[in-house]
């Protein structure tokens, strides 16, 4: 390749001024950045959360995607109508619903069993989006742990108990909170 | 009396070894914490006293991570020490031993304080704080203990330099014996770098030696206590020495021998377990040595201005007055107090320099190897020579012999700073033009090809 080849784009490096040549600006610049961060951290303004000691602040629990819950209505019945929209929308195929005829007059079906494999779930929130009656929701519980795989497969009772656990701090979605109903 | 000297030496060696190893371990913790803080993290803050190991009902104490050095040491000792099959076994074992031995032996001549009184204090015995001048017989009969393992070594600085040159062998042997390209490159880089920067280091030192008239580190401190710190009178020399000290201890921005991003770990890539620990401790001790040298040569060692530390340097039979008149008075308590203050001042200064080393680590990017060499040979060497000439001229003028004129004692300081700034600016301007070896449009095609 010749130096007059038109394919070569010659780039002139910017000429260093007095400050650059004497390295002084570099020195001052680097040192001020270092000291700025150091003083910030020493003053305790770092962003690290020492997790087991302090709980992280969840910005908005309504949009956080943690452990699922199955909502209950006013009479304490499960809201789900077993329409299978969540199971259809689920990209990880982790929702397993067994529908049965509803014992109540206001709906045709209800879930006889409702199982979510929490280990398979990718916490994308598509089930929540798909649900026409706002029955399934993702809570802000982030520290989900278990000692066995079986323990991590949540059945209907477990999902309803998550509702009881979290309803105090996180209200159910309604139309003005971005829900469907 | 002889046995007393031996016991005294052993006590000092034990103190120094223990202090250095513990100090190095905790400085590693400090370095890790500071690195974390500068990167907006928190650093190791968990390991304290694991009381739950004794009784499961007791809670562990964290103590800001002060147990971390112990945990690190235990980890290094109990980890598998793997020796790869392709290494040269003898040299592989020898390298870490050499590097740690030299790093520790250097401290034989480095004072870690002034003197401490021993036995009964009297005015006559404590007049001289100029060790070396009176030698070791002073130490035996005057009942004062100099806080240096080998007091009165008149070739102190040469000893330090000789041993830090031997330390390069540890690095080269480690790189060579590893039989690994990365380690070998690290060793090569290290040898080139350390040899290149010994010249500016020596030139920075020469000005100090010329002004102090001695290679003895304790005498150099005494001279500074009398005539002012050399960082004020020889700014250029200090600068050259500082940069060379960074390069000699292979700290960022000069850590090319072991830069992780390029050479994995450099010369200690193949090492593990306790051998790796020896390398790491030795590297850290090099930094501490350099911090000690910077403080002793340029920041007056244990001396603080306004006679806070007091100085009783017997010069021409006169005692220079001091605030805490410990050495001259009958009070042993005051003498001890002054000795303690001096040790504390020295340690505080060394700690400040070490913290500066740690701050610089995260402030500047690493030099490229050609830039490193250009800096050594084209910038630092001329600057060091200019400083040497200036100091020689000033010292000659201070002593009215050659020109028959005597300049005022304050005049050399602005002169030295003026020369320093001028030399710094002019050398940096000249060199930035010389060091540009990038391909240019104006070059011939062949030249461009070879440049690329």
C-alpha cells in the first residue's frame, strides 16, 4: 500500500499544548477524578448495597418483576378464570393450569390447580400482561430461594399465600394503575 | 558489651521483620480498600474475628475487614502450590527467595526512627544525633539505641541500590524459569525497565548526596534537619527520583512487568501458593522501601519544621535549640517522648507517600513500552543531569572558594525552582517531537510500511 493511496485516510493527531506536553493537565485531571471518587466513597455515598445487612430499595414495586402471586377478589375467591391466556403467552412454558367448572355463578371456569415452576420462569411479566382479569401479578419479592427443585414449583395455595403476604405493601392492579379491569 | 550489641541487633531485626510483614499485610488491605473506594465500591469489609467458629452462638465481629490480611495469608498457605512440569525447578524455587530476601535486607540500613535513650540520660551522652559520625562505639558507651538495624553504614545508599539491583535477578529468574512466553516477556520488560530507571534514580540521589556530603541515610536526615528539606531545595531532583521510584517499584503507571491486561501476571504467572505470596509481598516491600527513601532523602525523615521534633545536631560544638528539649535535659521521659514523636512522624510521612502511590495507581493509564523507555532516557536522564549540575554549582557557590562570592542561603531555592521549571518545560517540548514515530503522510511508502 502506497502512502498516496486514496484508501488511506490520514488523520493528524491534535497537537498537544503546553499543558499536555508537560503532563501537568493529565496529572491534575487524573488526580482530581481519583480524589473525587475517593472522598465520595469515604463519605458513604457509594451506591453499593450490603445486601444481607441492608435491604435494597425497590424503586416502584408495581412494575418490579419478582415472585408471582394469584390475586383474590372481595369474597376471598381466586380471581383467575382459567382462560389459559397466561400459559399461552408464557415463553418459558412454566405455567400449568388445570381448569374445572366454576362453582360460582359469575364465571364459567376456575383453576382447579394452578402451578408455576419458579425455576423455569424467566420473570418477563408476559403472564401479567396477558391476564384479562388481573389475576396473576408479579410482586417485588426478589429473594426467592429454596432447598429443592420441588419446593420451587409453586401451586395454587402457595401462590395465593404470596398474595396474602404482599397485599399489605403492594395493592392489586386496577384500571388506573395500568391493569385491565 | 558485645553480647549486648548482638541482642540489640536481634531485637531490632525482629521488630523490623515483624513490623514490615504486618505493615505490608495491612497496607495490602488499605490498598484494596482504597482501590474499592476510588471505584465506588466498598472493598473487603467482612472478615474480622470469626467468633462463631469458637462458639456457634456468638456472632462474628467484622472490625472493618481488619481480619482480611490474616485470611489472605492463610489462603495463600493452604492453597495448592502447583509447580508446572515445564519449569526449571531450581531457579523456579530460587527466584521468590531472592526477591524477598533482597527486599527485606534493604531495610538493614534504612532508619525507622531516630535514636532512643537507653539507661540513664545525661546531657553529654545525647548531644550527638549524627550517627555515623561517631560510629558504633558511641552506641555502646553512650547508652542510646539508633533505630536502624545496621547503624553507621557509610555506604547506606549504595547498599540499597546494590540490593535493589539484585532484586531484578529474582524477577528475571522467575520469568525465565517459568518457561512461559508471558512470564518471559514480563521478566524481559522488567529487566529493561529497572535497569533504565536506575540511572535517573541514581541521578536524583546524587544531588542529595552532594548536598548532604554523605551516603549515610541518618546523616542525610540530620543535614535536612539543619538546612531544610531537599524537596524544597532540589525540586527537579525530587521529581526525577519520584518518577524513577514509581518505575523501580513497578507500580502503575509503570507496571509493565506484570500488567494483567497484556501479560496475565507477567513473571509470576506460573507461581501459586506461598511462592506467589513471596513475590507479592516483595513487590509491596519495594514500594515501602521507595516510600522510605523518598521520605528520608527529600522530606527530612523524622524531622518536622518549627522544631516540633526537636533537633540536637552537634555542629561546631553548638547545640541547636529545640521545643521538646529532651536530649539535653535530664528528663528521660521527655527524651522518650521525643524519640516516639520522631518515629511517628517518620511513619506518618511514609504512610502519606504510600497513599500517594495508591492514588496514582488509579489516576494514570499505563505507559506504552516505547514511551516508558523514551521517558527514562530522553526526559528523566537529562533532567537528572541538569539537577545534578545545578546542585553542584549551588554547593560550590555556597562555599566561597572557587568564585570568591558567597550567595545568601535563601537564594538557591528560587533558583532551583526556576531551573527546574525551565528544564521540565523545555525537555518536555523537545522530547514530544522526537518520540513521534507514527507513520506520516510525508514519509515515503517504504518508510510508512516499516513504521506500520
